[in-house]
C-alpha cells in the first residue's frame, strides 16, 4: 500500500488551525464545498456567492483531522494524487439535497 508511511494521527487544520470536528475558519484554503466537493475558495459556492438554491453549508464541512480525501485514498490503497487523477474521489462524495 503506497500510503503505509503516511501519518495516521488526526491533526489540527494546517491552514486555519481548528481542531478535528470543528468548522473551518472563514477563508480557509483547505475547506471543501458541501455542494460540489471541490476546494471552497475556488468553486463559486463560497459563503453564498452563487445565488440560491445551492449554497455552501459551513456546518456540514468540518475539519476531520486529515487532508480531504486522505482516508478514502488509504481505504483504496491509492495516494491522494491517484485518487484525484483517476476520479475515484467521486465514489465518496454524496451531494446533499437542496433545502426547500
């Protein structure tokens, strides 16, 4: 397994410093969008910049203690680059339904 030498201990977010289980601080570079799963700062759903009905929900996107995709890559025996380049990350992202 390619990830066997990686650190498997949860840490604080390397960008905004929050502890595992906490919401990222505004403008964190690592936070994922709860709508599309991409990096929040580049996706357009950031803090409601796109008009309704699909806005990012900060309560859903919390820091887990691991880089986004790390645990999924570990489960598949891939590294993070392979997870992204193969499109395997799509197997793990579940879009929430829009609130009505």
